C-alpha cells in the first residue's frame, strides 16, 4: 500500500487525524502502548469507538491530561475534539478538537486561534497563561523547549524530526501573526504535553504506515469567527491561514473553525498534493470522529491503498 488519501471535507484537527490513521494500522495495541510508555508527563492516550451523525462509526482519540480531556477539565464545550475543538478529537495538542473551549471550533487545543503569545506582549492579552488550560502544569514553552523535550523521547530519529518540523511550521506562522521573532513566541496551547502527544502520535502512525504518498482534498476551514484570548478572529484563524498559504481551501455553510493550526501544520508537512481522490485501489478506510454535532457527520476520513 503506497498511497494515502485524506478527506478534509470536515476540516482537520490533530486528534481527528490521529484517530483516523489509528484505524488503518494492524498493531493498534502496540501504538497505544508506545504512546503511553513515552513518559509524556500526565498524558494518557485512550481510543474509544464513537458514532457520528449519519451513523458513521469511527474512533475518537482521547488524549487525557491527569485523567481528563482538555475540554472536560475546563468545563467547556469540546467542538472538534482536539482539545476543545469539538470537531473530532480532543483538539490536537495545538489544534486539537474544533471547539474545545466552547468557541465553536472543536479542534484540539488550539482554540482555533493563536495558541501562543510573545514576550513582547507582556502576557497582557487577558489570558492568564495556564488559566486557559485549567491546570497550572501547562507551562509556556518556546520552540526550543518543545524541541528539546521531543528529542528526549525514546523514539526513532525520523519521527522526532517530523514532530519538530510540524511545531516549527506552527511557530513560524505565530511569529508572523504577532510580528515578533520566533524565539519570542511561547506556546500556551500548542506547547503543552497533550499537544506534543497529538503531533508525535501522528508522526508515529505515519512511520507505522511506511510513509505512503499522501494526497489530501481541498480543506474545508469553516466560516464565521472564533473567540479566543486575543479577541474575536475570523475563520480560518490568522495562524491557520498563514500555514495554509498555497493550499486549496474553502468555507461553506458550517459556522465555526473546522481546521486548526495543528491540523493544518500536519497536513502541510506530510501532504504531497491537494486534489480530488486519485485513481487508487482502496484497501483500508479509517474515520476520526469529533465530538461536536453538525448537520453532517463530524469525521475525518482516510483511505489507504495502492496506485491504480
């Protein structure tokens, strides 16, 4: 199997992509054991079967911090599932979950908006750093600290390199959004342990799948606005829009953030081409399910097969 197609008709979040890829691998128990033995402080990865609207059954990947999903710890709505994006996962570390914090963006931990702040801003955006996550354990780390932590994990070097590159893509976008050097960007969402789990988990799965050629559909980013620490921002959020520069995107009628910075960065790093489904013989299909209910199934679909 040498070709993987990612269907982004409901956007993309880190946890949703991880859940969908998880469904494609044979050694599911081995993956979960590997994730939970990495020693990421306070983090546990737990897959659960979930049925989305339309009767589509798939996996919801719960990335727990001290026994709670990010949105549960905050007492907020989890739209995409990637830590508060409620879209389909918890919220993908950075981008995990389309709406995790009840901002109608359920995507993993990104809140769909800037998950970082710069030191130049004196932390003065009303986000009490650490307050956003609901626990004091979520320190604010820069790319250097995140890179050092990833390098310390017991993983193959190629997986570490992929993970660092994904975080670099996000950091570069945040740097441009805030107009400050990358070294001044500190993540208060992306730079958390559960965010690292989202990114690293996807990188491990790509390795387990043998790094197939990856093609993705144009990305549905959602529409409207998203509320975050920096105020009311348009969808796609500024960092997401920068990450997706050169990538085909569209809005549609669904209100809210469907593509998080983490989801966007993972696709930008791994996807070779964005287009309609190519000629291929499909062998396996996986669904990553979000937690937010929309008019249509809140799922990210992946298809693995061979060129035709």
